């Protein structure tokens, strides 16, 4: 049987997609005070009109202390009208819309949020220079409930897909990682215990929404730091989620926003730009040796999670979304041949929101993003997240 055409219609759980391309979550920096703005809508309209099958609204927090910083949207009633307007606008283009649902755990900036971050275990935060407290039983019950309520809110807003964030050292990932989880109770120790929160949350969300929408999880193929989630642990989680039937697909990521963010992206670390735009406390951290190693570079390679992703393909039957350094039509075709179901792109679409249309029409066979990563620090800029290389002209072309 020949491999599916990446630009032809497909399904994701109960959702029909016009093609197999996904805009990966890239925090938009367009929600001052946690409100949906026209700028956020325009951001997603650009990639939706640009041909993507599914666009992902980045990081929506289930609780106030789970925000990465104070401008992140919290999934509560007051967010409903804005999220509905956003979903309606995207769906009118023929694209579908996903919301990334999560709790940042130790990646939350407690100082910015005005409420202390929490994680599997107590630890100092390199982001806020505060102590992160250990989540109590009551916290975990409350947060699980908050995932369910947040999921329901997004369904009411008309979202098609819920992406549960289980990677990058966010809360669920901080439980999975043995180096971040030193608990002695039923949430720590053996992998079965460390996976408990991930499984509990996914099951509870599935129970709430059934097959009204698709549920995906962004999982780690390896965190890339000592004490982080290993590839084998990521595989075990994938198998557990498959056995639970709680998700419709997995998006394969890696790295840690807390310990080694560049492992997520590959390519040059934009240390100078980060130092210029991050809040003063973080800026101070970046000038220290620890801060600098926090932003060490990893060489860029097209489809850099490929080898590990193939191991996931062999280990589970669940639909898989390949992510990480996908910029070319031939890579997408190779992914389809290898049995991946969808391909997701972050930076390539920040650089060229209409890339999918151009690739599908054969007007190009590769994107022009150079992986300089200077888009990363723009998430903290006044203008919001953009490609500083040619952001203006690219958006104007749509
Ligand atoms: C500016 C920027 C912001 C990002 N924000 C998020 C985020 O909020 N949540 C998330 O899971 N990943 C985030 N990512 C990671 C991307 O989803 C993706 O995993 C990564 O960019 C690798 O894909 P790519 O090579 O196609 O860019 C972000 C990436 C960039 C460049």
C-alpha cells in the first residue's frame, strides 16, 4: 500500500482534517492579562489561511499557578467568549483548531504569577529564583479536576482537539522525570507511580469529553538531561496511554524548558536576544555560568527526533505526530512512508505562515527558516511572537 499524501484529507480521532499538517504550539505572546486578542486571532488566521490542517493555540493553563507567566490564558469562564471567537475564526477557513492544555509546574514563573509554582518535589526555580513547592494530594486532585473543567471549556468554545502537555518539564513531566520527582509516596519512585498523574489526567479528560473532540498528548522521546525522562520511559508512557485508550494520538517532542531548552529546538542558542528581552531576574541568571549552560546549543538536523520517533512507531499502534525540524516536502513524504500520521511544524510556520499552501502547490519544496531561534525570545516582546528575520513581509503576503 502506498503512503498517504500529506496534503490530502485525514482524520484525527473523531475529527476530519483537510490535510496532515499541524502548526505546533508556539507561545504567541499575544494574550496580555490572559485575554484573547485580535492579534492572537490574526496569528492563527495566518497559518490557517496558509493551508495548515490543524493549528494549535499554545499553552492554556488549567490553573493560575500553572501559567508560565502572568499573561498566559487560564481556562476559566471569563476566557470563553474570546476562545469561542478564536475557534470560530479559524474554523471558517477550513482549518481545525487545537488547544494545548497544561500546567507548567516548575516551569511556571511564580514571581510573575504572584503565586508560588508547584512541582513533584520542592526545588529552586532558575526562572523565578523562588522555591517551587511540592504538590500535595489536594493539589493533585484539584489540578486533575481543573484539567477536566478546562477541557470542557475548550469543547464549549468549539475547539476540535485538546493537546495535553506531558513534556518539557511541565507539571506532568516533572512527575515522570526521576531527577525532578523525589517523592516517597504513591506519586514517586517506580515508573508506574511517576506515570500516575499523566494517566489520571488523560483518563479523566477522556471520561469528560468522550469522542466529542480528539485528545492528543505532547510527550517526550527523551528529555536530554541527567534525571530527565528517558526514551524508554517515554515509550512506556506511550504504551500506557495506548492501553488506557485515553488519547487519539501522540505528538513526539523532547527536551526540557527548565533544564535544557535548546534540546527542544536544536540550532543556535540566541543568548544575547534572550538576555535583552527576559525579565530582570532571568537576565541575571543568564549571565551566570549555570545560566549560560542552560542555553547550550545542539546542532540542527532536519527531523532531529527521527530515530527515537521510529522507536515509538514500532512500539505503539496509536497515531503519531512527527515533530522537530520538519521543513521539507521530502521529509514529510518520508514520515508518511515510515508510518507517521501527521507532521507538525513550529518555526517553519512562524517564518512562513503560508508554507503549507506553497509546498502543496509545488511552488516550493522546502521552507526558508534558518533555525536561528531568534523567534524564541520574541515571546516576551511587545510585538508578540514573530520571526525577526522577515516577520512583516511574510504576514503581508497572506
Ligand atoms: C517561539 C516558540 C514558542 C514555543 N512555545 C511552545 C509552547 O508554548 N508549548 C510547547 O509545547 N512548545 C512550544 N514550542 C516548541 C514547539 O512546539 C516545537 O516543539 C519546537 O519548535 C520544534 O519544532 P520545529 O522544529 O518545527 O520548530 C515553542 C517553540 C518556539 C520556537
